[in-house]
C-alpha cells in the first residue's frame, strides 16, 4: 500500500497547493464572486466555517469600532513613541500591540470566561462580583479610565443595539449588564467596557447561531480567540499612527522632567 512519510506540521485552515488558495476549503474566486467581506474571511480562518451574515457583520462592526481610540491610550502611545524613535512600521506596530493585555484591550477572553462561568452556574450578579472581590480579581470587562455612568461608551451602545436587533438571544450580554448595574452602585466608572461588551456578546453569538457545539464553544473560550478581535482591529489604528508620525516628521520623543515625580 501507500507509505505516507511522517509530517512535522498539521494545518487545517488553508491550502495553497491547488490552482488557487482556499480558506477552510473555500477557493479565493468564490470569496470574491460571493462578495465576502473580512468578517467572512475571519469566520473561515478562525472558526473554519461560513457564519451567517448577521454574525460576520457583527465581527466587522467589532473590528471597525475597535480600530482606534485616539493617541492617548497605551497602544497608540507606545506606537507613537517608537515611530518617533525612527523605528520601522513593524517595530512601531508591535510596540503598540505589546500593551494589549488584561488592563487594555485584552480583557475580552477573560470577560467571556468569567461571565460564562458565572451565568452558567446561575450566580446572581452581586454574588459573582463579590466572589471576584474576595479572590482579589478585578472583573474583566468592567471599568474604564474615562468612561462612566454619565459618559457611556458609544461603542458598547452600538454593539448592544446591533445585537438586540439581530441576535436570537442576548442572555450573556443581559447578564453582563446586570453585573454593570451592580458595579455602578459601587463606583461611577465601573461601566461595562468594550471588552466586556464584545466578550459577552460573542458568547451570545456562539450560543445563538446554532453553528457551534457546546464543546466547540468551550474550546473557543478556553483557547481564547476573542482578544484576537481587538489585536486585529487596533492594528489598523496603530499602523495609522505610525504613518501619521512619519508624515509629520516628528522628532525623538522625550518625556518632560516636570511630568515625573522624582521620589526617594
Ligand atoms: N472590577 C472590580 N473593581 C474594579 C474594577 C473591576 N474591573 N476596575 C476598577 N475597580 C475598582 C477597584 O476597587 C479599584 O481599586 P484597586 O486598584 O484596589 O483594585 C478601584 O476601582 C480603582 O480603580 P480605578 O483607578 O478607577 O481604575 P483604573 O482607571 O485604574 O482602571 C481599568 C481602569 C484598568 C480598565 C480597570 O477598570 C480594570 O482593570 N478593568 C478590568 C480589565 C478590563 O476590562 N480592561 C479593558 C478596558 S477597555 C479597553 O481597554 C479597550
Ligand atoms: C481603547 O479602546 O483604547 C479604550 O477603551 C481605552 C481608553 O483608555 O480609552
């Protein structure tokens, strides 16, 4: 019979050996002929299936809404400083990307993990928040440096409106909103932030679309696919900030002495 030489790599998402490359079995020409967008391509390459239009549009909305948030946030600041140090595009980009994590933009997976666990266990929102406090863990997806009860994050509202109109169920998001109601009773800035909105709504997308088994949902949440949405989105803005600094011929950045407390 046929003897198969052992391989060192297994790959299941794309194939470039034929006449045209395929993403999850779908040829490039089909992607173009059917007018697929970046949400469809993400569905194929990350989730290995074509998702319904309302899901791919939700993915695209996440990418558009998270593409940038001004020059003052951690990621853009790092990128700007790096570009002004004369570094190239990739260095400036990754310098910004490296700030994405538990405090900034990278709380989506943990928000999904903790909201899912608490909801599935039937914990009342206050029980969940208080149990996190006991463990000394800040609730991922809650809190913002500049957004508050009276200055809500428009991105969160837009995502919620879209899901209310298009998703069959928004039970995880509604749970996250109840958590927010409780945390807002403690402090004004403990709003549901964009990471928490995407984390909870993606749980609703996965559970409500009928396209994923329970086991697949658990795997997606456990591996942590969802921070990828912020990483991908913010790359658009960080690349823009790099070009902006180069275009403006900005000199080397040096932080002013006056803004540092030199303490003993
Ligand atoms: N859960 C519970 N309590 C909180 C939370 C939270 N998520 N955030 C703040 N607090 C409380 C704590 O008591 C905190 O005191 P501590 O420092 O002793 O823990 C107190 O509020 C003071 O916090 P602030 O100084 O007002 O918060 P700060 O402005 O420094 O932090 C941040 C903002 C980093 C977003 C914070 O709320 C947080 O860690 N949230 C969880 C992570 C998260 O969701 N990050 C994504 C933000 S959205 C984005 O980056 C795109
Ligand atoms: C962002 O998207 O970068 C923000 O939510 C963070 C911030 O502090 O504005």
